[in-house]
């Protein structure tokens, strides 16, 4: 409970204070009337009003937390943030479709990185296993609406995961150019020296 009894020269009564969705709510319930302190049933009535208001803010907190969690779980295109549908190309050339989970666990703060093979489990089961791992580390119950939304967000197309050869080619070309330039400069200098020597001999 975030209800506190304040008793000082400025105020005597209850203060209710909670933060809901990054907004601070701070409300006061005075226990004074006409400069006199309230007691007995009147005081208890105001105390109950303060407690009821705190309960309302608790409910608002929970709703905002659920809403924010749902927003953090999805990308703008509706895909699950932290689960990727990839096609890995093995060294042998074999292509393996997987659901890869890469998230930070809310329970212990560790980075979770694991994958589930579609060839081994089937697409539906592999997706469910990925979502179950996601839900476990994001503290999402299986009976919640959010869990059902995660299950329903299974992607249709995979992203190919291959190493681009163009990068290697660019590196090789850069290296060759760097070697050729100094050689050309040295050759030009030697040519100039030879021309000078010949001209001196003729004189």
C-alpha cells in the first residue's frame, strides 16, 4: 500500500502516491476540518477513501504494465521482437529452417540465444517451443491473451542467413590495388633516373 499518514505543520492527513505509466499520481486526504483534527469514525472513513483510491491506482498500474509489455513484444510489422525465422546454410550446403530466439531474460538478466529446427519438430511445434521460451523469460503466462497473440504471430516467410561473398571480393580487390600502386611509383622513379643518366653521357 502506498498510503502514508502525514502529520506536520503544513498538513495532517493521508497521502496516496503511485506512478502509473510514467505519470506520478499524488493525492491528499485531509484529517482536519475547520482547523480541528478529525477522530473516530470520520477519521476511519477518510482513511478508507484513501485506501480505495490507492487500490484504483494499483489496478491502473497493472493494466499499464500489461499494455506496455504487449507493445514491447511486437515489431511495427506485427512480428515478435526477439524471435526470427531463418534459413541457415550449413558448410555442407544443406539448408536448415529454424526459429531463433535472442532475448534478455527478465528473471535473471542473462542473454538467451537458442533455436528450434523446423525439420526436426515441424513448423507449428518449433514455433510453440520458441514462444514458450520467450514467454518463460518475459514472465508471460500461457493462459494470458498476450501468449495467444504471440502464438498467432508465427511468420510465414524465412530470412536467408548466408555470408555475402561480395565482402571478401572487395577486400581482395583493395589489397591488390594497394600492392600495385607502390610498384608503379617505383617503376616510374627508376625510368626517370635512367633517362637522366643517358642525357649526361651524351653531353
